[in-house]
C-alpha cells in the first residue's frame, strides 16, 4: 500500500465523515491543533466586551486619527488610519447602500464569540464614528469595525477551508457549525488569514484565523444576502434534517461541500461550547459590536433557540477530547 493510500485509510478511520473534496494536509496526530483552536480554561471568565486583547488595546473614541489611505477593494468602504499613539487601524465602514445591516457590528460580535470558545482572533473593536485628520482638515468619518495592525501578528497569507491540517477534526467541524448558528455566508478562503505570532510565552507561533465574517445574522445566500436583520434571523430555520447521523443545514451560501459531513455529535459539541456563555457575556458581545439592547435581545434569543436545537440532535452525545 502506498503512503497516500495509507494516509487516506487512516483519515477514514480517524473521522468517518471526511469527504473526498475537503482533505486534511496532515495526519491528525501531526496537525498543530493549537494553531487553530485551544480549549478555554473557563469560558464563563472571558471578557466579551473588550475581547481577548483587552481594553488597553482598544481604540479611543475621542482620539484624532490621521488618514493614511482609503480602501480600494471589497464591497465595503474603509480607511487606514493611525491614532495618536502611532498604532495603525484598518476601518471597515458601513456601505453606502446597506444590505439589512452593516458588517462591522456583526463581525465584532462574532469575533468575540469565537475567541471566547477557543478560536484565535486578531484585535478588533467597534466605534460608531472617528475624528479623522487629512489634508482637508479634521472631520468626522463613519466608524465601524477597527482592526489593529498589531506588531505581534504578521499576516502571512490566507488558508484554504478545503485543504488544511484540521479538516475533519472536531474543532474544524464545530467552527462550521457555529457559523451556521450565526447564518454566516462569508465562508470563503479570502476571509481566512494565517498569522505568524510573536508574543511572549509558550503559545502557538502561528494562528489559523477566520475573520471578515460580517455577512451573518440574517439569511444565507450566494449573492448579497440580507444581514444583521433580526426579523429575518428569527424566522430562518437552522437544521433541515438528519440522515444517517449527518446534518442538513438551512444554508444557501457558497461551499456547501464543507457542510456535507457534519455529524450530530459535531453540532452538539459546538452547541455545548456556546451554551457555556453567560447571559452577561452574550449581552457584552453584542454591546461590543455597538448593538442597541432591543435588537441584541432578539438576536440572542434566536441564538439560544438554535443552541438548544443543536443539543437535542444528539441525546447520546458523550463529551470527548476534540484534540484527539
């Protein structure tokens, strides 16, 4: 038997739900799982307002930001600015024609949730507006999602959903489930980033990060789906059915092949992670994204319903170590 066929056989034994298309690039016991996901010590202790980078890294609302450049690509306008401390920020602003809601608040909120349950995230924050100084003077610019170009993170490029070391592993499957719970339609490789990490301590020196996840909390679709709309989010189904232990989601976006082999156990695992968040943490995550209390409560209420639905899928699910 060749090494390739041996590898395929081992993968099939390791996770019976791997497909031919999404394929791990390493044997499971060689995959550096900590670069993708790390088990939180205590999810209930996570700060979901300031996020994992803390208040000290946050942009100051009353600061004056110096204009560097205007964004030249993508569907959302944006600017690069530098604050009075010399820190560079990449600002994603609301689109001129909004599709049910701006991406910035959604992205910050979902980033807070992902970081709390063990997925690496860069420092991002939300400000509704900015004082910006350019060659025309100082004026107010629309705010949005601010991502800090932190010196401890060097962006190396993107990684592929279809081919990476973690395909088929429970945290990989669980991340896809979490994105389904939030009705994310941004599951595409250009939104994934690999960072070289230069931080003190013995943590991983490389991160596989999912970012730019602002098309969510509405409907799913391939072309301009409505996002950030509590009316749509409340009425959209979560799970369409289960066949032979595999879950069919109400998902209409790109790369549906990634969801073809997600098991009820994968859904239960992700639901269990999210269920550990406290009511205050859910509220703080939406407050971090600039949401008013009323729409935040509606989104959170529907998210709780979907988490409960995920739990009901696998009454026989037994907790196991996802890193194995």
